[in-house]
C-alpha cells in the first residue's frame, strides 16, 4: 500500500518543510530543494501532483498490503537523479548519506533514533514507475508553478522559441562489421544459456566460434584504409565464417527444448539476434564485396537500441550524431513548456502539429524558429494564429521578404531566439546529452524526466534570487 506522504511524523523524524537551504548557495541541489519545497508547501500544486501520481502508480491497486515508498519520495528521487545528472549508484549513495536530501524525503532522523536506509534496487524499481505520459502531465503542473513564480501579471502573453537537438542513445559508433560482431556475440551468449540448461551436445567449440569471429572483426577495423584488396579478403573470410555459424545454428536449433516460459524467452531472443546476424552478413557482403551503395532505410545503427537514428544536422562538430532528435519549446522565462521526440522527421515536418498542440493552452504573442523550420506553407498557415512569427526563409529573399526580415521588431525577436541554445545546453547538463537507460520506453521516460528537472532547477534559481533579494544578500552567480 502506498500513500501520498506521511501525514503524521514519527518521533525523531525531521520535517520535510523544515529542510533548510543556504541563501548564498550556488549549487544545483539547493535550487532544486527550493522548487520541490514550493510544490510540497503549496496545496494547489501538491494536490495536482499527487492526483497525477495516483492515477499512474495506484490505479487498480488494493489499499492493503506491504507499505511501499510513498509518492512524494518517488517524485523527489526521480527529479534529483536528472537535476544533478547522476547515476543510480550515486543516487543510492546520496539517499543514504546526504542530510538535506534525506530530510526532503522524510527519512532523516535525529541522532538518538535508528537510521532509515534504502537499497539500490528499491530506488531503481520505484523511479522507473514514472512513465512518459505521467511526466508530461507533471511538467504542465511545474510550468504552471513556474509562470506563477516568474510572471508579474497573470495576463502576460508568452514569447516562445523552438529548436531541436540530438540526445544520444546508449550505443557505440556503428559500422556494419562491428554490428555483425554484436549480433554474433549475443547469439553465442544466448546459445550458451540454452546449452548449459539442457546440456546440449555438439557445441563444445562454441567459445572458439566466438573468439574467431571477434578476431576477424578486429582485423577488419585495424586494416589500412588504402589497401582495399586486403580489406576485401578479410571481409570475405569474416562473412564466410559467419555464414557457417548461421548454418550450424539453423540446422541444430530445432532440437532445442521448449518446456517453460524461460525457454520461450531464450528462443525469441535467439531468433532476434540470428535475424540481426543474417542482416549484417548481407549488408557487409553487398557493401564491400559487391561494391553496392546501401540505402539509408535498410541500415540499423544498433541491435540493442534499434530506434536509434543517424542524424546529420550540417554542423562542423560533431558532423554526425547517433540518437534521436528532440524538439523543445521555451518561453521568455526559459521554461521548457513542451517537447517532442521526433520519429525520423525533419523540423519543418513537425512544426505545425507542435503549434496546434500548444495554441489551445497558452496565450502566445510571438514565436521564433530558425531556417530549418521554414517552408512556404508552414509560414502562411502559422501566421494566421501567431501575431509575431519569426521564421527566416531559406535561400534568397525577394524584396518583400527582405524588408520583413530587416524590420526592427523582427530582428529584435530573431536575436532573442539564440537564448534557446543556452536552454538546450543546460538541458544537456541536466543529463539529456546522452541517455544511459536501455529500451525506447526508458529513453522517452528519461527525456521527459530531464525536462521536468530542468524546469524545477530554473524555478529554484528564481526562488533563490527572490530569497536573496528579500534578505538583501549578494546574488549567487
């Protein structure tokens, strides 16, 4: 049974609302504490937050049973991980040793009481209960709180900026020969589990298969680029060896037993890695031995994270990024009010849909984009709904377009658009430069968590500034 938070403190437990922050602090964690305390001590936001968490975590659950981590603790742990850009190992250490974090979680005791400590897996399992849909709703609550914190007038319209950046996935740089090796390695690992479980005969040289394929893959990577004939020979031997391995598996896999759900899981795993192995044998053979150009849509850039994309945004460094494009929209207070993970789409393809999702929610005065979002149809449609649209044209301007883009108001808002680059840079420092989590579902959750943590940090920075002003202390940088 889970509850929102502990309504009645036990003797010796320090109160959450009494968590203190040094007003001269410049640390990210102290800013996060202020933002989280504002949620906890403001009934409006606290009730909205817990309602969303209950719909996700407590839905269809009985109100009896073993007491679990409460909803406030789950929310705080998730935000701390991304706001500080730390691993689960570091989070586990902080939870059991950091005084302010423990008090914020409601588990810090006085010196004469036994300590409450949590296990690593307990933290991981609870944080992963928050999914993307839940986090999107939570971010709306955080943005609402942010606007109440920053805005001087309730009716003040928003000035938005939209851009995209690449969040890398947890993959290595892909080449067809090392993806073939990945497939072969995982095929061998899965086969080993099956063979060991049932003592299957005929596979005593399995380690030798793995070692030879690995050595061949490394030889190709170390071969001189200029000596094409040498590389062709190495690739030919590599492909032939891999084909023999596939043939042996296909001839003997029919004999593998299927007695329980674990056997079924291993069989499906083997089929997937075998499929990837055959695919990369085919790609490597066509590219190197037959000198074919492989169409982009046929390529896979990770057998573990198959949603990964090869993204070339036309920049000098890095020229290519391996991950997913993330579209973000920020306002004049530098809060990220919305984001979208792009599915093999360009900026100009998603902009209209993105605007449609935000127009009913916010009062928008201006919206700026860079040239990547421009198309004639996009501009003509968006101008009907946005009073001040900043969408520079690609290519040569005609006389009317030149005059429009050199007006004082247009130039002023265009210069302000560069602030979103700073927002994106800070998002990357909140952990969105590279996602360490596996699977697409966890990738989406990680991105949404990073957006929430970023917004809380921004709100905390403003609250700290207001606190310094009220106490007439020097501002922290």
